[in-house]
């Protein structure tokens, strides 16, 4: 059974789930509470220098399903432009 972890970020900054060679599965990203001008950029890797997966407008609540996409080197989400509340479900 897959071990899914919910990780939350509620201020501008960086959130990382998994690590190098972890084959982390990305299940969903939920913008719980949006913030004007907020953007969430998602990468396959442990830093914002990995392969970009998505750029998400985080100015309003939404749920995005990634269906367990495999991220070879973990998942990093960088929240910028505003203090949105975002949850990453991965494992």
C-alpha cells in the first residue's frame, strides 16, 4: 500500500516531499485558501532547479489531481507572490 503524506505550506517559501531517487508519487495539490498574485511552481526534484511539472495560479481555491505521477527525485513546491494555503499529497 502506498504511503501518502499530506504536507502543507501557508506562506511564501519552499516545501519538499521525498528525496533523490525516491520515485515519489504525486497524487494531488490542493489550494485550500488562495491569495492574490500567489503562484505555486512544482518541480520533480529536491530544489527549484529540477524538471518543472506545473505552474499553478494559487489565487483561488482549487484541487488538482496528478493521479500518482512518478517524480523520480521527490516533489518540490515553491509558493511565491502571496501567502496562499496549499497542501501537497505525495508519497
